[in-house]
C-alpha cells in the first residue's frame, strides 16, 4: 500500500492576466499559501512554460523546476490536453478546435495535426528533463459524432476509427517510452476514449502499449452514470494519475445525461467544487491506497457555481483530509503468537 501524494492543483483554470495568477512564480506562491504541495502545469500556457524549450534545454527545465521548488512545491505532471485533442479531430469540429492551435496552422488540418504530434513529443522529453514520470492528455476524437448514431453506424466504422487513432498515437507512445514517462489519457466525453470499453478498444490497437495509461477523474463517470469505484478495481494497474474533481447528476423528467443543450448551471449533470457534489472520495482514496497508487491527488476545479479561489482554498483542505497515511503494521499484531513451519503444522493437525 502507498500513501497518495498531495494535495496538488491543476493550474489551467486559475491562470489569468492579473497577479498572482499571471506567472509561474506568483501562482505557485499563491498555491503554497493555501496548503497545496504540488502543481500540475498546462504545457500550452506560456505564462508557465515554454514546452519546446523545456524539451530542448535541460538548463531551462531545471530553471522551471527551481521556480516551483523555491515556492515550496513540486511539479506533479505536465498536461497537454489541448494539444492531445488536436492529434485527432473530425472535420466537423475543425473551426471549434482551431483555437487550440497557433495561428500559423489554423485552417490547415494536416499542419495542425503535425504540430500537435510534435507538441506531444516535446512533452515527453520535457517531462523527462523535469524528472517527471507521468503526463496528462486527451486522445482526440474521430468517432465522437457517432456515439449515439442515427442512422446506424456502417459495419467496420468503429474498428477503422480506432485503427486510425492508434496509428496516430503509437509513435507518440513510443517516444514517451523512450523517455520513461507514462502517457495518461483523461477518459472524457467528447474524446474517443470516454469510458472503459473505448479505452480497451484503443489499448488493443496499440498492442497493449505499456505507456498507454490512464488519468482517473471520477467526475466524468458521474455524468455518464458509470460505476467509478468498480472502474478502479478493473483498471488500477493502468491508473497513473488522479484528478480530484467533484460532480453531480440530478436527472429530471425533462433532461438526463445529454443535458438538453443547456448551460452548465442548468444541466442535470454538472461539475462542482470538492465536497459539493456526489463523488464518494473516501472510497476512492481507500481503493487507490490499497492498490498502491503512487501518484498525486491533483485538484481540478471546474465548478459552475463557486468562485475558483474559494474552491481552491477549500480543495486543498479537502484533499489533505482524504489522504490516508497507510499503516505499516496489522491492527492485530499485538495478538500475534509467532510462527514457524512446525508450529503451523501442529495447528493444522498434520
């Protein structure tokens, strides 16, 4: 068993143009003041990091790590959610996702994909330079528009889609393997990897690649009505990262999982600040500890109601209170009677 590391905080939703959220040093000092011990860094945000430079210069990577450690924190992982999304984009979403890419490749799907793939390769090397062993990303999606199909999907469509997705990701996974870093897909609606079965189909196509691992975020499973505790039992060997994010699902006679095109505040399923939703975090932390999860518990804040600064302040305490310092001895050791082979045989009557 292992004591989960934390609390950490994903910086993406907190970065802004005003102090203390406008540069890595000041936002780290802010996070540390709230009780966080680690930060997960969005690799696309230049206020935090130059990803290519971190990949190509160990000196620069050491400087980034120094800024974080001087604030009393550790880097938990890098994230490339936006770039990972662009590894696979169905043409219907081209204009929406162009905003994730630099202006030079917008309107050019081929160039945009090439840019995204290179970004992931930079992320592998940058993670190694920073001394990290896991990285967060999205899978992208070629099939999502067929998730609830009408008319029915043509035979072989899903298989072809996953073969293409694997073809794009396999070389990236190999680069992560070369750098000793686990690539952790956040299983998320809107991505082709959105539940356990879709992850398994992808894993088969990448030949069970040892680096094709998981970022566990129970909030996305609450909204899908998926058993997020059994999910840990099934996939714990592949879970290398953990987003601590809460959610609630309150269906009505008017709407359910799909949300009726409503804003977040009016959806049956919505994300909440830690402790305000329906996720059973006590059971989650118990399972991860028992399964020897060696990663960080990182808060991701995406609440549709509460102010982010309040969510962060409460989140640090919430995670700390849920981390289980695992025991190194059995509770009934005091009653032990010792043991040897002869003694055991006498007890068994043999």
